[in-house]
């Protein structure tokens, strides 16, 4: 706990509420609407099936409960993530007391290694990887404690079933959690459990799998019964984006480092392997097949290492447990087999890769300025169509249309083929567009355009020109990076003034006269 507190002070100072990143702010809007009685929807009162962009379902449900109790949504996210960081520290302490028996200095070093990666950016941005990491680590620790418990009692069974419950909760948090937690739990249990025959593995497998499957079936029932569909809208969007060779190679390297040590762990349970023979290949094969899920996860959903870092605490637990196993074998049997030593080396390598630090938290000046301007006025009459699906819609109490499609099922399924139709149905009175080409009023500014995003922006510009939406202002934040605001004739003067008055450190191309 002291190490975690020290890390927080060094990395964050005293934790404060930062403007959330776009995808996090999307989740916050769902939580706010659910807490206010508007349902699990992008726009309060709509059918959840119309939008359904809340991929972190468990996070949204917990946030909504706290918002309903009166906690501001961004404060609730920061509090939950900070609590999860401390709770992960507690898990490490429990593992050390019950299994590892490391000196305090060594445990502190392990803790600092875990949190020296990108965890601080998640606290600042509003994403929930620290909570996701804690749940997966909890499942791993419970499985390890079950393996270390006395076989004759019932305690090991209770702990293993609790591990399955945590794995089910991880799946509710994000669907990938059902698989990712299982891949962490299997080696943790196999590495520390007493040698068992093949038949005696059936009960442990059932103890873990049954609550996991129950959690999975409950998740499916909720999504199909309440929301009306199994896959969230963002999954529909990203499933068509393709998997690129670079992502394939990077993901392959990650999951091979992930599973190779696990294979070695199983192989080196020498007495167990001698009894099981070829049947042990089933276990190894299951681990490898399950790990392949990392390929699409990494290539499509791993933006900002949000799916990668949550595995770091669990991988660290496996690494230290492997080292502990090596030490125990050396004490009993003398020199350790070379394959066993590779377990620790492989896990260290995997831990280093999974701890990869990308860009840190950076506030978006445009999103922050516009959201602050709109939060100070009554926006209940606003019908906002925007390319920006996070912080700006979060500040609006009226309706919003996500023109890219992460929060609109029709746009996602058609790859924005129905954009004009949705705009006609929605009838926006404010349009906020981020484009890499200038609005038609500034056609003399030459910028190269292309790709799906530029195509969407051009169609939004065209809609504005043909539907009595006036160009209020366009700001060039840098060369060929334009933030443009259109307003309709029925927009309240307070909203127009708010959109006119915010200040940005860019070149202002146009502003309507007062």
C-alpha cells in the first residue's frame, strides 16, 4: 500500500479530475443517461439498440450507480480507478504473504515495475484499465491461492470457484475479459497446484468454468434481452477495419511470449507430465488456441494499450510465482532444469512488452473549450451532429448524433452509407466538424483529402450548405486541421454566444458578427 501511494504521488501528484478522453467520455454519457432514467442509450429515452456504443458494459453500470447516488461521473471514474490501483497492491501483498515470501524491498520493486507503465494515463483519461487489470489479477490470485491450499479441505474449491466468478465479472467489464482472465488463471493454477492425474483435473476445471459460463450466459442474456443485440456498435464498426500485417506480427510476438512460458510451466510439471503423457497436449493446445484471440483484440481494440496493460499485474504474478517455483525446486532437487529457468526469462520479456509506454495523457484544447462553453448554458433544445463523440456530447443535455458511427447502429452497419438519411431524420440544429479539408467557404485553402474520414466531412459540409446551417466559425489549429461550427436558425442565442466566445490558440478563419 505504501509503495502504491508513493507511485501515485510521484506520477500524479494529488489525483485530480482531468477532462476525459473521447472514448471514455462516450461511456460517461451512457452512464449519465442510465442514472437519470433514460436507459442505457446515447440519447436519453432512445432504444438501447439504436446506439449501443458502451463496450465497457460493467464500467458503465457501476458508474451509473454512483452517479445515481449523486457522484459526478468523472469523479466516480477517477475514484474507481484509484481504488483499483490500491486494491491491486493489496493482491500483491496477499500473494507475497501466502505464497512468495519475498522481502519487503523486493515486493516494492515488483509493485513499482507494474505501475511504472501507462497506468497513470488511465487515471487521467477516464478509461478503466486499472479496474480491468485488478479483476483479472484477482482471478489469477484466487486461482493461485486455491492451488497452494490444502487439497483435503474445501477452501481450495471455494477459492477456485471465486476465481471463476471474477473471470465472469471481467467479461462483464469488457467481453475480452472472459478469455483473457481464463488464460491468466490456467497457468497460475497449474504452476502451483499439487501434481494431479488427468481425471483429478476435472473437478478444478468445473469449479472454475461453471461460474465463468454462468457469468457469460448472463451477459449474453442481458445484451440480447435488454439491448437487443450481442455485439456493441463499436465492435461492428471495427470488425470491418481490417487486420494489417504490422499488427499481425506485433500481436503474434506478444501472444507467443505470452503462451510459450505457460507451455513450459505445464511441460515442467515433471511428475504430472509423466502421468498424463500426450493428454497434456490438450491443455497446452487449449492455451494456445485461446491466446489467438489476442490477434483481433490487439489489431482492433488495443488503442492506447487499453487491452494490453491490464494483463501486466497478472503476468507479474505469474513471473514472481515462476521464480518462487524455481527457488523451491532448487532447494529440494538441486540444479533447476533449463526449461524451468526459461519460464522466468520469458515472463520477464512478456512483462516488459506488455508494459510498453506510448504517448501520455494530452488534453484536447478544442474538446475542452467547447465542452466548457456549452456546459454553462441550457442545451436541452440542442440537436448536435458531430464527428466528435466524447467530451462535447457529454456536455450537452439535448440530443446528439455521432456521425462517424460508433454510437449509431445504422451508420456502423452501413459504414456511414446512411449518413444523409440519418441527418435528414435527426435534423441537427448545430454541426461540429473536425476535418482535414477547409469548409467550402474557404475553398482556396488547398489541402489533400481522402479516405473515409474526409468523405464523411465533405458530406457534412454539403448537408450544412443545403439545409440552412450557417457557418459560425472555423478554426485552423494547424495546417489542414480545421474545427468548424455550423448553427441553424432556431438555436438559442445563449448557445450561439457560447460557441462564438470560446478561445483557441489557432487561426480563426471566420466568425459571424454579433
